[in-house]
């Protein structure tokens, strides 16, 4: 059995379709926009485990203090050089 990955709906009409591939769902949104001018949206049901982990590790919008500091996905902030401090 193939799992549902996304559901595309349109608030302006009766469109509601479920897709197993995100690329197909995204194409349907673009096609619907081109055909009708409507702005369809999607609801994502499941992401790959790596994407979910990255989202969890990023925390709230990646803001400092809200991320998983122990994550191997986290990069430390680059040090600013003295040149970055000078105004031109």
C-alpha cells in the first residue's frame, strides 16, 4: 500500500486530490493555477525521516536558543572579521 504524502485543495473550487509524490502534487498546484488562476494549497502528510529530523533540529525558525545545539546538522555561526565591523 502506498502512503499519502500530500493533499491538494483549492478554496475557490471543488479541487481536492491526494498524491503519493510531492513532485506530482506540486505540479498539480501549478497546473491548476495556470488553468484557473486559483491559488491551490497543499497539506503535507508525511516527510522523509531526514527532513523531519532537520526540522526538529532547526527548532523555531532556526533562532538561537531554540535549536538542537548537539545536532550534526547544525553549523556554528561564522566569526565576523574586523572588516565586517567597519562601516563604509
